[in-house]
C-alpha cells in the first residue's frame, strides 16, 4: 500500500540562543507513526516538498528575593523553511526572534538572533541498513527508522547588543559571535498499531568569542538525551484529522560556561524534564502543544542560579507547520 496522500513533516533540534530552547516537529499522516512534540524525529521531508514552520517556546522562571530584579520570562519564536532534496536528505534554515524579559528595574533584550542551517540524512533497518526509499508502505513504516543530522548557526545576530544601561550581557546578547555546531542521531519505531517510540541523542558546541567590551565567553556544551512515546488517539478520516497524546522525557547536560578562560560560577548542571502534550494533524498541517517542567535537577551552585534551564516554573511549547 503506497502512502500517496499522507503528509510527512520532520524538523530537527536546533539551538535558538545561549540557554534558550529547541525546535522540533514530527510526522503528519493519518495512518503513519506518531511523533514527539519537541524532540528530533527520524522522518525526512518528501523529495521536492517545502516545509514552513513556526515554533514558540515560553519559559516562566522561578523568582527569588536575592536575585531581584529577576529574569521573569523568556520567549523564543522561530520561523523555518525546509526542503526535501532527495527521499533521504532534507535541509533546513531557521530565523529565531528572542525575548528575555526581566522584572521592573532589570535589563531586558529583544531581537532577531543567529540564523541556523541544518541537514538530515534518513535511513532504516530491514535485513540491513539502507537509505530511505522514494515510497514506503505502511508495513515499511513499522521498521526501525534512523537519522543523522548536523548543523550550525551563522553569526547574523548582534552578539554585541547593548542593554538599556549600555552594558553587554552575553546571556542576553542576540548572537554567539561565531558559529556554533550541532550533531545528533535519532531512532524511531512503531511498537503497536497505536504506539510509536522515539529517541534522540545530540550535542551542541560553542566557540569562544571576544565582545566589544573586552570580555571573553565560551558557553558550555549542551548534550541531550530525549525519549518520547506517542499514542495514535482519535482519527477522523473524513475530516483528515488526527489527535495524538504524547509524553516526552528530556535529559539535558549543560557544561560550565567559561568567562575569560575560567569556569563561571552558577552555570551548568543537569536537568530532567517531563512534557505531556498533544500533536494534531489536519490535512497537510501539524500542530503541537506541550507543558514542560523540570522534575529533577543537579545544577552547579544551584542556589545562585536564576533564569536558567532547570529554574523554570514551566515552559509552554507550541509549533505549527505546513507542507507544500
């Protein structure tokens, strides 16, 4: 059985800004496998198709008397385009807009950040490894699917963005100053008629950059291990609509930042997030929503950190995509 009318949409984890958020959508198809809300998936774009993508990630932070004025919230908005060059290779470009907002009396920043580009190679395993073929049957989609992806940011944002008091805060700048690099692998498997499991392992590395005020910063490496279980819930074939509950677990290990070559206090650590959510498919579109909360943390100098990963009250994740 060929999947002629099923829509397939895939997007990979990408850096948005230093200590930030990631973008991801998955598979859209009434009869195909499920997909995570945020983690990277193994599905590539169909050859010759274009994907338009929007993601919003809003983090509301815990606040403390000692940190006043606190970082109140951060909102990361990302626009993206993808193209399927072959049945097994897709490429993407993204433009993020970041807002890092402090309480009254603090220093907020807003603006477009570094663009990102990424490539993804999809392959599968059935009696050996092979690249994704032009067409797959529903039975073929039950095989193990994998992908390798890699990308980089381009220094298009203003790394030397000055706050209202004239200072430069690398954590609130609009760029890294130099390219950063990401690399990862995914694995996906249809477990039953309704259940799909998805795994991702990825890393993001930064370079040291010297700002206009003379300070040097190298953000700590980010390593991720994600797992997601999606359930094919409600399908209305006559409306071309499907709604899937999704449960995602994400582990994030942050290296310590280095300021002027020395490890920075109150940076880095380990976080485990849980995110229940839903993904809806309608015609050639996909929508996802999730609420992400830290359920375990081991942060360096945790009592001195505020406004960082692991210190959120919660994060709201929303994405929408359409395939042409």
